[in-house]
C-alpha cells in the first residue's frame, strides 16, 4: 500500500469527507433521540449508516491505493455509489421530517431531529456535488456509469425500488392491468440492475453484440413499456374508487398515487436516457 494524500485533498476527496462527517452527525443525532423505530425511521438510519460506512471505505481504499487490487471498475463503482447515495439521502431528508417532526417543535428531541434533517440535506448536497465533479465530460465514455446514461441507469433502478416498496399485493392482484404494470417495473428493474452490475464487474466486453446499440434498443423498449404502465396504473387503481377518509400514510390511495408519480419520473428518465444514448451511438 502507498499513501495518496490527494485522495483527501482533491475536491472529490473533500466532498467525500464532508459526506462522511454529515452522515455521521445525522445518524448520531437521531440515535440520541431513540425515536426511529418504525419502518421509515429504520430506513433513514440505514441510509445514513450505509452511506457513512461505504464512503469511509472508499476514502481509505483511495488513500492507500488498494482499490487497484479489486476486480472491478473503480470509477464506475464510485460514480454509481455517489449517485445512489445522493438519491437515498435525498429520500431520507424528505421522509424523516415528514414522519417524525411535528409542529410546534419546542422539545430538545425535536430540535435534534431538526438539526439531523439539516445535516442530512447538506449531506445530500455533498453527494450531489461529488456526482457533478466525477461526471464524465462530453465525449468521454471510458467510465460508462459516470456518463448521463449511466447515472440515469442508477436513478431508474432506485425509483423502481421505491415503487416496489409502495406496492400492495392485495391491490395489484385484483386487476390484470395492474399485474402488467408490476411486470413492467420488475422486468425493467432486472435488466437495468444487470447493466449496472455487469458494468462495475467489467463483464460487458464479453457480450457478443454491439452493446451501445443494444442499450438504445432496450431504452426504447423500456420507454414503451413504462408508457403503458403510466396509462394503466392510474386507470385501474383509481377507476370508480375515491380517496378514503381518513387516509393515513399507509393508505392504499396514497401508495397508488405515489406509484403513479414514480412511474412518470421513470418514464421521463428512460426518455432522457434514450435521447442521450442515441446521441452517444449515432
């Protein structure tokens, strides 16, 4: 191992150090309140701890230059992780205050929760800055997951995971149209996830076909599939069914509405992905 101080003094290294400190502050403050036991609180704590641990590991491996010994594409891995961390921390920064902070906020516990939310938002900005600093320049495709289509692949997979977390088996099994939508989410997620894993594992070169054109074809197919899901999901979910009263955060109506918006987000992502991929290939 050799010492590479530039891993800590470069702009990317500084943003990673900030992310480590801010994520540590976030989960420490929330842990001190002892009020995070429900699924939403557990998810937020997992996000901060996971991002803290992996970012610290990345810093150590780059500081000692041990990442060269790993059988993976390091630039693709760090680009994918920074994008994933930005998305996860952003979600936690929204979910945590919406779930745990109530008005008026006057107790010391609420104050610590508010500070934790602030540090979480700053942590998101640190990861977003890292994504911006490591993003490939126009024309540079040496690291696929640092290009716009590569970063969009991470976004698409993460949004699909959010959709899965909102699905209710009893709800979507009652209509064949809803089951088709779930099939769309699952198929697109599997293929997108495999593209990410194969890229990080340097396995794409073994595919005996022009990969760039295959990705363009896949993006076009995924866009069409998501277009059908965007139409069918709200049609079969809300047709003849009004919003129940009361309707809490676990209400089927709120979850179906969330799936609808996330479907639209992924549809837009696949559209932008198709445009960028087509420009890169042709």
